[in-house]
C-alpha cells in the first residue's frame, strides 16, 4: 500500500509548516505550495490523494484552484479541504453546487481536528460538503459513519 500524498496550498508559511509537520508525523506524504498557481502546477506533475487549500492566496485563489481541479476528469473526485479566515461568508449550498467534494474549515483551526478530517477523507473517500468552525470541527459535521470513524481514530496531540 502506498503512502497517501496531501498537497497543502497556503500563502502563510507558518500554516504550511504546521500542516506539513502534523500530517507528516501522521505518516502522510506532504507537498506544499505557496499559492494556487504553484499548487496547480504540482497537481499536474504529481499524484495527490487529497488537497488542502487556503481560500485567499496570490496568483490563483483557492476557489479557482478547486474549479480547475473539478474541470479535469482525472481529478474531479479529489477530496478537498478549503481553509478560510473569512468565516462562513460563502453559502455552503452554493459552494457544494459549484465545488462538489468540499470540506470547509474556518481559521483558526485545530491541527488535531484537521488531521482527523484528513484521515477520514482518505479512508472513506467521502467528499460531501461539510462545514466546521473552531468550536465545531469538520470531523463532527460529516456523515454519521465518517464521524464515528474519526472519533475511533482520534489520536493524542
């Protein structure tokens, strides 16, 4: 079995370092990109099992990156986590219609809860839109089977 690869795109270096450290310690391969354009380039050169992207980035924002991913048949079902400091300014139902397979997580987020969400998405391949806030992590807003598997797999920080 090959180790899953996660691409993390964010223009904030400390977020990328935190994601890389947390996900690598969990046994995942992590590739990073400083913006959506760099992320798109890496997606086209490397097999990725999950994409984590910030919403607001230079050159190409997260929504444009996701749109490009969804237009490619071979990437259309790629699980995506969208990180946003803007809170829930975007309507979840509209995002689901435009960007199927999206988990929305507001910054600041718990690295542990993000890891649980990543592990659940990689295990189940579930890609329905879920929302989370720091008080209500994404893993708890997924389907009942996803929530149970995330709770059972809860690692110590």
